[in-house]
């Protein structure tokens, strides 16, 4: 399985299109932050972090991060279906378990590292550009970042299942994007939906930093924010996403084992 992981990672980085997509997405996030700072120089770090600027940057960064994770996972797990090269791994004596999990683990590894870089670097850049508000609880920010990564990985697991069902990367991507759009519209229309059942709504839940109170002290406006997520949010996010992600991965394996790969 290690050899399959190495080969999958090598083939991914060898494709110039994959590198171009990632670099363009990464540069776009940094440019959005720089342009936002140019037009809104009086904003603070809290404005960006808590979404008091209507959440423009933080929401955009999450959308781009989810998209990049899905592109990486889709390319590494499903591109071999279209050119039939996945047959060669099986012909050379590798079991279906090795072929499946070798690709899945490689996709998750590269996708997680790539997405983490896309989130962390603009975050560090924002620390230099914007005034750091007093009282920010960095441990709470770190916990929210870890929860976001777990949700993004869970969403990648959902896409993996769809890829192995359809054996078509492009069609799987279109369907998954359509599902996310439909879920988002449904939640906005219905309103009362369990936020933890869907990755897109769980991300919104984790990104929401509650403002307990705002008051003026010595002529300065002070915001008391709940940086650390509530214990029930942490518990439900971890349990639901790990369980659903695991179910999707195992269902994908079951589908792959039963598939005649024609």
C-alpha cells in the first residue's frame, strides 16, 4: 500500500494542471486579503476573524479550501478510472484493499496538508496586516481550526464515495457541488436544520464566534467574544464528522470491491 501511496502522490504532483489550480487558489486568497486591507485599512483582526465585515474573507477562504481539498482528493482517487490505469495495480498483484486505501490515504494526506497551508498562511498574513485585538483567546481559535479541518476531511470522504460510485471525477464533482448548493438553499429556506448533519452547515456553525456583549471602556469599544467553542459543539462536530466520514470511506470500499471496473 505504501508503494501505491507514493506512486499516487508522485503522479499528482507531476501534473502541471494540479499545481496550477492549487497555486492560483492560494494566491487568490492572499490577494483577496491584501485588497481588502487596502480598501478597509481601519479594520481589525477581529473584523476578519469574526466576520463583522459580513464574513467576506473567512467564508471565501473556507469555500476555496473545501474546493481545493475536493479537487486534490478527486484527482488522486478517481482520475485512474477514466484512463483505466487502475487495472494495472490489480494486475501486478495488489489487492483491492491496498489499491483503494492507498489512493484514499494519499489523497487525504496531500489534501489535508495543502488545505492547512491555504488556511494557515493567509491567517498569519492577516496577523501582520491587521491590528490584533486585545483579549483574543488563541487556544479557542486553534480548536475551531482543528474542527474545520475535520469537517473538510469528512466532506472529502463524501466525495470519495460519489467518485467510486460513478467512476467519473467530473460528474462526481458536479453532483457534489450541486448537493452542497441544494443543502445550503434548503437550510436557508427551512431554517431549523441540525447543523452537524451537513458539512456546509457545520462549517458555518464553527465559524460563528458569538459576541457576548459590547461596551465602551475609557472611550474604546470592547467586544467580549466566545472564542472557545462550546463543549457540545466540539463533541457533536467530532463525533458526527468522524462517524459519517468513516461510513463514507467504508461504503466506498464496499462499492470498489463489488465493482467489475468495466
